[in-house]
C-alpha cells in the first residue's frame, strides 16, 4: 500500500491528541514533519482540523472567538504532526493577552521545524491586515504557506469564485486559496491530499 492510499481519502483515521504547550520551549522532541494551522480568531481552524481528521469532537471548537489559547499538537498516523494555533486578532481580548498570543505564535513559527503553514482566511472577510502581516512575516522567514478559504458554504457559487479571485489578488496573485467548508465537507479531500504532497521530500 502506498503512503497516499494509506492516508488519502480515508480521513487520517489514526489521529490522536498529543499535548498542549504554552510556547515552543515546551515543545516535545518529536521527529515528524509539522504542519501549523494559523489564522484569525474564529476563522474555523479547529473545525477544519476536525474535518481533516474526520473526527467531530477531537479538536475543541467554539462560536466564541479565542477558544484555542495554547498550541495543541495532534499526531496523524505517527507520520505527521498537526499544530492548532491560537487565533490572532481577537479585538476583545485584553491587550496583554493579545501580545502574549502573537508572541507565542511567532515564537513557535520561528523555531519549529515546519514544513508548511496553512493560512486560513474566512472566504467572506479575508485577508485582513493582520493576515497580510503574518504572510509577509512568513515570506521573510522563507516559510512555506498555503492559503485556505474557510466557511465556503456561506457564499453561493458565483460569489465564491469572485471572492477567491479577490483574495488571490490581495495576496499578490501567486497562490489561490483552496475553498473549504468544514460543515459541508467541501475541499477537505483536496486539502488533505495537498498536505500529503507537500510532505513528500
Ligand atoms: N458556516 C460555517 N461555519 C463554520 C465553519 N467552520 C467553523 N465554523 C464556525 O465558526 C466558529 C469558529 O470555529 P472554530 O473552529 O472554533 O474557529 P477557530 O479558528 O479555531 O477559533 P479560535 O480557536 O478562537 O481561534 C464556530 O461557530 C464554528 O461552528 C464552516 O465551514 N462553515
Ligand atoms: Mg480554535
């Protein structure tokens, strides 16, 4: 059985939660390729991970922004480490707390042995200034990132294509977001396959 057929369309069944860490210094010594899931608070990071894993409640989600406050590590088939990051840009969080989050996210991104950052953008609103700042920061650091549009179910087909083009243009025209809906399952297989391709040496 090849790697791609083992993972591919069967929802990464052997996924489990490893641990939560407050910063990169607490990171366990794990020799697996890492994928980080980044994006604005409430953009749908944790929901997208549940969809990718095919497991509804594995990653905690919430309609209140700021649900994920630590780095949560998930092991996929003992061959991939997926890291759920706290969302940034949650305006109502105390300033001190916001700074702590940004510090934690950038500290992790700078030090982790990352293969890929999934940059999640709400198909209706993104990219916001804070997203563009992070993208610039990732580009400067030479980190590989891929845009993923979330909540595609919120728009009709026509609006969706229009927004995807606008998002592509706003990010410099090089990468177009993969449209996804964690609710409907749209784009989830495509994203899973894309991640696997990116992990190949
Ligand atoms: N319509 C729709 N809503 C979604 C989708 N994915 C997530 N949501 C909703 O968006 C809200 C936030 O989802 P989360 O997955 O917790 O978002 P998050 O980015 O992890 O949020 P933080 O941990 O606070 O940064 C919840 O109310 C979800 O139900 C989607 O595909 N479609
Ligand atoms: Mg979350």
